[in-house]
């Protein structure tokens, strides 16, 4: 490091100055030991948001202890959020996509605000402007390709959209390159290190938030059941782990989250498995949930209607001998999707919480309780979606690995984009292949 960088760390107002003893005491109350405070004493502390619990709830619960007051506040707001979740499901896939985009923007804002709160004393030029600019660029890159995939006919019909689709990656790169140059021009002597740190902060935030929210949209297009069941499993695990931990928790699970217990972890696991199987059974019987979300070019609207695949057709499964002796049943009738829901529920219960642990470690690094105070008793939006993003990535990988085959509509889109001679060559090759396998004559006889 050069001398100017070292000098900046010695400034009286430097955020790298050791925190005051009273702040260390406050952190110790939240479950951080003295040794941890000493190790992290060089990390600046973010101001703790004020309690914004509605006055009505504060008055109604004023006679309760802080433990039970928090229990009731969390419970009431959880019911409110679940009701809102049901409402947006009723409104349809387009509203769900808009909500996902709004959640993405809010989560990005909460994380970037923490960075700005930590280093605002340096007055880093263009930091917030560039952060939001890069958010716009990354969203344009990801969602531009999604629009091309799912709205191909509409894109080909409109000249401006066709040009944007054809040169989409070049335009995306040009936009990012503009932001990159703006960042280089904003570099200020003595603050190089911090500016590059915040540049990395922005890009890691984009990787965590935007990339994974884009995967949620892709899951939604496969059918709303691939969106609703994973999200519901994470919500169920969060609620049941909290309930089991609240009433039966005795054994600490992980130091990053002192309130998490093994009793809550195990209770949440079994509850989520049962919940996932039951929810999948209910939803698999409705086309509205199981059919892929497709864009109708005639009505210029989304439609959810199809003949359900084998994944959503009831089938008989033979029970293992142990279960047969217990239940007396030889077979059980299930949807194949329910078998997959066990994998989804297991991930939501075993690996999903590590998204929350990761977020807890991040918050402890900056000595904050929550990302924001958007939802009383719950913290910020990011506090509620830390596990959801990890779950979205798993679902997308799971669908690509075990469920989805090649997409015929996408293959046709790519063929239509080829030159006429290339299309003719592919046609002749495919015709020869089908004739060799004996399929083409059968098709021709059927047509006759």
C-alpha cells in the first residue's frame, strides 16, 4: 500500500478506527463475545435502525415481556405477509414477476446502503450513482435475453425490438463499459483502496441479488408450482424452526446465529418435508399451477393452459416392506412431483438455512442486527429473502438436471434465425435421419 492509503487509515474520522467500548457492550448483548469484538474492532459500525413497530401493536403488547412481544409482532406480520403472498399468486404470473423485480431492487438498495453508511465520511464520488447504473446494466443483460426467449414472435414483429435483440450482448457490453470508464474517471487520490473496495462490493451484490432473482423468473416460466412450492418450503422451514426453537430450543446450532438451535433445525426439517408433500399434492391437480407460463401473441398476454405432463399425473408406487407392515398398504397413489418435492423440501431445510447463516455473518461483520427495518419484527426485505435466493439457484439447477429436456420452441427460434441455405441443409439432414430410422414413412402414411 502507498503512503497516502496508509495515512487515510490514521485519520481521526477514519471508519477503521476502533469502535468505542459502549458499542462493544451493545454487540456483546446480541451474542458476540469479547474476543470477537476485539478481532472485529477495526470494522466500522453501521448505525442501528430505529424500531418502527406500529404504535398500535406497541400499545396492545405493552404488558408483555420483550420475548413474547417480539413473538407476537413476528407472528402478526408473518400472517400479513403470507396473506399478501396468496393475493399476488391470485393476480397471476405477471404480477409475480413484477414483485420479484421489486424485491430484487429493494434487496440491492439495502445492501448498498450498508456500504454507503459505513464509508459515507469519505464522500466517495459517484458511488451511489454508479451502483444503480450497474444494476440497470445487469438487469438489461439478463432480462433482455429472457424477453427474446419467451417473446420471440413479438420481438420479431417490432423493428426496434428486433434490433435490440440482435445486438443485445453488444449493447449490454457497451453499457457496462461506459460504467467502467465512469468508475475509473471517478477515482480520487488517497481513496483508491476504498473506491475499489466499493466497486467489488457492488459487483458481489449484483451477483447475489440480480443473478438469482433472474433464476426465480426462469423457474416461474416452468410453471408456478416451481415458484410457489420452493418459496413456501423456505417460509415453512423458517416458521417451524422458529416455533420449535422458541418452545423447545436448548442446544445452540451455530455461533453465527446464537438463537438458532438443533431442536428448531430438526423440527423445521420434518415439518417442511410433510408440508412440501401435502402442498405439492394440492397444487399438482390444477393446471393453473403446473402448466408453463407462455405468452399468447394473439392476445398479447400470459396464459397458463396445457395438458399436464406425466410429472403431474397420479401414479401408483409400491411401498417398502417396512412401511407396508406399518400401514397395511401395498401401494400409494402419488404425483411424481411429490417425490421431487421431498428433494426441494430437504434442501430448504438442510442447506437453505446456510443462506441465513451467511447473512448473519455479514451482519455481524458490520455489527448490525438487520439489513433494514422495513418489516417490524423481521428486519429488511433481504433478511426475509437471504435463504430464498439460494433456494432459487438450487431449483433452477434441479430443473435443468432432472426435469427439463431440450426446448423445441427455442430450437425453432434459432433455426429461423439462420440463412435460407443453412435451414435447407438442416432440413435435408433431419429428413435423412428420420428416413434412416424408419420414422418418416410412418408419418407420411399417417398423413395420407
